[in-house]
């Protein structure tokens, strides 16, 4: 009995010694990974589905190990890049401006739109046949996503430009732009502002455009303050070599990527930071 107990104890100790190096090895492997965060403009499920192919491409074409990390709020991803929790983040113009101000995040690559330009528009849309013009949204349920430039700041500006104050609509708040589109289709909301690319994706579901915004600097991949130059170089090289708008082979690669990133990338234009500052001013004004 004593021998059996002793044998069990020795086997248990041996198991611990064998398992400890494995756990340590796994932890070290994870710390050598490059982590990418995506601003939560969609639900976590949508982001994982739409951006995993990008991560798979990076793992296949570079010598680094890349991993996708999800965040549940704009503040969380900004804190994530400023703390070094992630190395690269895909942010809209306002979240990038905040990360740049908060910790010196640097723009790396700007997404190109379907039109080949590094800009995008916000559009006010509806699925209601009774709403024919922008003026018809007075007194109606207007869907907003408070953390979004395209679904909060710019729609409010477009309404104001048409003489419609916030007090003249019934705000209905959602947690992502795809939830807003779903609310429009289900007639839970009467009108809303969304990014134009999202409207293009779902316009066949009886969505109609009422007004379009001025051009805005497009979403940007940016680096954390301590991201190594070898990471930035590998990332930029892998994405800049893709020309999906002119090469069929590259279009096939990006075809399953999210609409926001499937048309290619470019270095930030000379006016990028100035345009970001202008959007930040609007953001500060409408969030007071």
C-alpha cells in the first residue's frame, strides 16, 4: 500500500515537471506573436469572420506569427494599442486621432475605397417608403451609434445642415453599424447614418440613400508607440504588394476580406493628419 502511494506521488510529480515546460513554451510562443486589433464597428462575430482571412494571409506571406484580438469598445482598443497589448490597430479617423493624441500612435497604411481613393463618405439611409427626402426624418426614429464618426458625428452634422436639430428626431441607440442596418430593415428605426460601403453592401435590401457627407479620411492601420520597425515593415510590404483593383490574382485573395480592406492600401497622403484634426474638431463639437 505504501509502495503504491509512493509510486503515485512520483508519477504525479513527474507529470508536473513535464507539463510545466509545455505551458512555459506556449506562453513564450504567444508573446512572440504580433497582435492586430480591429475597431469594433461591427459585432465581434462579424469582425472575426471578416478579418480572420487577413490574418491568415499575413501568416502565409511573412515570417511573423499574427493573431487577431477583439475589443468590445473604442476606448478598449485605444487603450490596447497605447498599452502595447496590440501592435497594430485598424481604426476610424476619430479613434485614430484619439490614439495619436493619447500615446503617439502612428499611421501606417490607409485603406483604399472601391473608387481607388483613401476617403469615404457617411450616408443617411432609410428603408421606409414614406420617407422620400431628408426633411421627412423629422419626428422619426433615427438610429445612432455613439462611438462612430459615420453613424453619429456626420449624421448629426448632415441633419443640422438641413436645419434639423437633435430635438426634432427620436434618437435610438445601437452598439454597431451592422445592428443599425438590421434595425432599418426590420423597421425598428426609420432612418440612420452609416458608412457608405456598408450601405452598398446592403442596399439591395430596400435601403435608399437620402444624403451623403463630405469626404473623410479613410480607416487606417496604425502602429503602437513601441511597435518594432520590423513588424511595421513586414505588415506594409505584405499589404502594399496587393493590387486587387488591377490584378485578378490579388482580387481573388482579398475577395473574402471585409469590404473596408478588400480594395488595397496606400501610404497616408500628405494631408492625412490635417484631415484627421478637422474630423476631431467635429467630433468634439457633436459630443459635447
